[in-house]
């Protein structure tokens, strides 16, 4: 370095001081200085102008699988710099340490060389370095962006991938927490740390979600534990387990999970709940040749939680595949009692053995159940998926089950396509052709077009 006089040293010291004040005011979270050693530390995040597709591959000789990510920012570059007394007039800044978090930049030594070449005598270069890295302009200079896509070749992509994903999630969370957002329920503007952005993108304050979701969980209506926007409610947008855990208490999370399992079990008619009052675990139908219909073993259920073995028909302790259920025995007894003549010896013997009042009670219950079955068969239509009965007095024959969301025809009980349910009523030759509405002797309402 050429000899520098005292006047030039004073000018350099002044420019260094001014440059540091500018840097610390513009990037207070990225720069720091050790007062004793004079080392300047830079932790420069790489902020992309827009979310960019990132492809990560191995750099070995064998062909590696390519992994795709979408990133809006990249892990920071760490620099430690010492400013010599002659900077910026006669000497360049000395980069004493250079590190890329996660080593995601291939050929990082090339970046270091480019930084050093950028300085010219008399230039105040630190701000240019920081901005060149922060704005991601250096990626184009290193030729690792091709057609707007960032391609990273790494020796251990299986280790780099989770690091990049974790950094992206942390970066997005930090940006969200620092910004202010308007809650779509109470319309208050709050810091992101007091709000939650759901998977669908809508933002609500945690207080509104806690009150709403807590009430729904208490009442057992978990179908509304999700986005509170009207359109998302209509679409049935439910919250994820991570979102629920971030809002409600642990006890409410357990109840929410239990209700969700119960709801899923109710959609499958082959699943029954454990009859033990303190268990209520969903139990699936057994599999295998021994559980085929007609063998008797298809009624056996063994609870995976409490190991209670029971009959799926009568919900009592398992009585074997050959023994009749108590309900079936009682039903046959009632039918036999009804068919006997009043005052006959057979009827008297039955009354002495089982009790006249008990038999009369069973008869009344049998008649009520038969009347209910007849009414259900005549006046309702069962959902073809979960078998819940629906009654309709008038209106459209296109039904959507409130329990399992299955679309079906009220007239014939057929399943309908969710994306085009009205095709069933427009099919020539079908039994429900032009029967979307039950209007006898009249044409469909004005304005309705058959397709």
C-alpha cells in the first residue's frame, strides 16, 4: 500500500465513521461492530424480489433426484470485515471471515473474489456490498439463475432441503409478526404476533379464533373449526391440527381430535363406537375370510383402546358367532307371542315364563320400531353413503347430506357427482329425467334450462 499522510488518515477515519453510521441506521438488524477489535460483522439476508422456484440436486457423478422448493428469501451470508486505516482512499476492506449459512451457494469462493474486485481506490464500498447481496443481484453475476429459476448443486441435498424449508418458514413468520393485519371478524388492526394466518390465506386475531373455535369445540360442532370467512365456511375449509394447537388449550385440542375421529367414524357405516361409556373409540369391521358376511364373525368387534370384545348388533359382550343376539331372541319371542291366541295354553306358559307385563312392553316397543321403519321407508330417503335418513316435503330433489356431504337424488337414492349433480336429472331414458322438482303435470319452472 502506498504511503499515506496524516491528512489522508483523518479523511479516511471520517469517511469510515460516516459510512458506519449510515449502515447501522439502514440495516440495524444486520450489522454490528466489536468496539475493542474494530471488527465489523455483517449477517446479510438474501431477499428475492418475488417467490422463486428453487431446484436442489446433488453434485455427485451419479444422477441425482431433483427437489423443488418455492423460496421468497434465502439464508444469510456472514462477513467479518476489518477496515484498514487507509480505507477508502488507498486500501480495500479486509474480509477476515466469509461464510454462507447452509453452504447453499455453489462456488462461494467466486463470490468472495467478486466482492474484492468491486472495490476501487477512493470508493466507499460497504453499502454497495451489502445491497448487492441483500437484493440477490449477485445470483445473476454467478450464473446460478437460469430463466428465472435458481438451481443449487449441493453435496448433501438431503441435509440442505430441511434447512432451506425451515429458514423459509421462519422468515415468513418473522415478516408476518412484524407487520400489522386487520382481523376479518372484529376488524381491529393488530400486530402479526397477535394474529394467525390460516392455510387459506385469511387472517384473524387469536382472540376471535379462540372464542369461536373454543365454543364450537365445546358444543361438538367441529365442522366450523376453520376459516371464518363466509366463502371458506361454505366450502367447508377446516383448520389443520397445527393451527388448532396454536389457538386453543391442550384439553380443547384433545376433544377436537376425539370429535374429528368420531365424525370420521360416523361417515363409515361399517364402523361402530365402543359401547363402553368411558371409551367410545371407533372400531372398524374386522378383515379376513372369517369376517365375511354370513359367518357370524362379521359381528365381532374388539376395541383397540380398551380391548372390549362385543357384538356390533346388540352392543353387548361377544356371545360367539353361532349364538343369537339377545335382540334377535327378543324379537322372535315377541313375534311368537303376538301370533298366539289370547288365553291359549301356549300364551299362558309364555306369560308365566317371561312375565306378562314384560312381554306386553316388548310388544309395544316392537310395534313402535316397526311403525318407525315403515314411516322411514315411506316418507324419507336414506343417504347412500352414511344411511342417514332425510325427509323432504317440497323443493329440489338434489340432496346434500349434512353429515357426510354426499350428493344424492331424493327420488331414487342414487349418488350424484359433486361437480355436476344435475346431470342425473338430464339423462335421457333415466327414471329421474326432468324430475329435479316434484311438479306433477307441469313443465319445469320458468328460467330453468335442462342440459
